[in-house]
C-alpha cells in the first residue's frame, strides 16, 4: 500500500466515482455493494482512497473498493503486524 498524506485530497479529482450517485457507496445494511465495487475496480486512485478511509477511520461506505468490514480486517492485520514488528525490535 502507498503511504498517503491524509490531509491531501487532490486524488479525489481523479476519482472514478465523480458524478456517480453517492448512495451507491453507502448502501443500506445488507444491501449489495457489488455496483459500487465495480466503479472502484477501474479507479486509478483506489489505493489513495482506501488509505484515506483507513487513516480517517471511516466507519461507513465503500472506500477503495472495500466495505467497512473489509477495512476493519486490514486495520486488524496491520495492528498485528505492527505489534509483531515492535516485539522483534524490542527483543
Ligand atoms: S476507489 Fe471507489 S470510492 Fe474511492 S475514489 Fe475510486 S471510485 Fe471513488
């Protein structure tokens, strides 16, 4: 993943979802996320979008082609990796 400056939002100018109905990216609980993820699939700023959502703790919606549950999984995996790296350094 790229390191992204969370305050930099210039990537949004290149978003594939510009002009797309925002409701698509914030589906009702249990509704399909397939259409939103299709839009994200071809997006050139997908990494930036995902990192922005992770850095800002976005709780809702599809960001970088991932749902909140998928983003939670990434956050957990990174936290585990950070703890493992810290224990290696301190060992
Ligand atoms: S990854 Fe998806 S939500 Fe993010 S900017 Fe691109 S199209 Fe929009």
